[in-house]
């Protein structure tokens, strides 16, 4: 029994750590300095230690602080219709990926449970089960925002609804969590526009 537990621990390490090295690079001690990759958002650092960002909903350039930028808080944010409470993801090479998502909408608890081709697919399907709508996933990007062992991953999700694109951003040390947050962020923009027509 202990042998199986050790093999599972080694497999989990190989399954999660090695892809992270491929995604975020080798450890800092062995890595040569490279110029930073461009962000999925076009940004410029300003004199006030902040950024200028194009607000896609208005077409205006807005100033945001570095911290606000990392948290995803910009002028394009809308009041949340759906608020993520918790999620549980199960995935492995001998089981199907499942996601159990708990969120709140107008004070009501909503739950979604789905099986997918991977943990992120399962999570997005669970959210679609909650909302009762399927949105076309037009773009999905994950990028490291900080370096090191506890690197923050920024996820950009673009959903298409009625011919329009809605971008959502999520940030976390957990890339599955940041993906779920980004999906909810885009979903809240869709809900806001549908409710304010």
C-alpha cells in the first residue's frame, strides 16, 4: 500500500512540476536572464509605477497601478453577477477529470458538476452547467506574471456571445483557479451587458 502511495506522489510530482518548468522555465538559479515575454495585454509602464491599458469596452486608455493590474481590476470591470465560492478539481492519468464548482448569484448558491477532457475543460463545463449557456471559447492564454517557485499565473479567457468578444482575466498561483476566475470575469461582463440593454 505504501508503494502505491509513493508511486502516486512521484507521478503527481512529475505530472505537475515538469509541465510547470516547461511553462515557466527552469529554476532561477540555472536560468539565464531573458527579456520578458510580451503580455497578452498591450501595456506600457508609466512614471507612476503603473500601466496604461486599453479598455476594450470604451476604447479609452486608462491608468492602473501595478497591483490593480495584477489583480485584474481595471475600469473595464463590472459588478459581479456570479461570485466564485469554491471549486474542487479531480484529475489524473487513470481517472476522468471532474470539476465541482460552487458560486453565488444574487445570494443563491449554485453548483455545477462536470466531466471534461482535462481539469480546465471540466471546470468550464461545470460553469456552463450553472449558467445554462454555452459560450464559444475564442481565446485562452496562461502566462507567468512573477518568477520563482510561487509564481503567479495570469489567465486570459475570451468568450464569444452574440458575435461579441468578452475578455476575462484571473490571477493565482494555481493556474486552474486563475482559469476559473478568468472565465467568471468574462461571464460577468456578458451578464452585465445582457442585464443593461
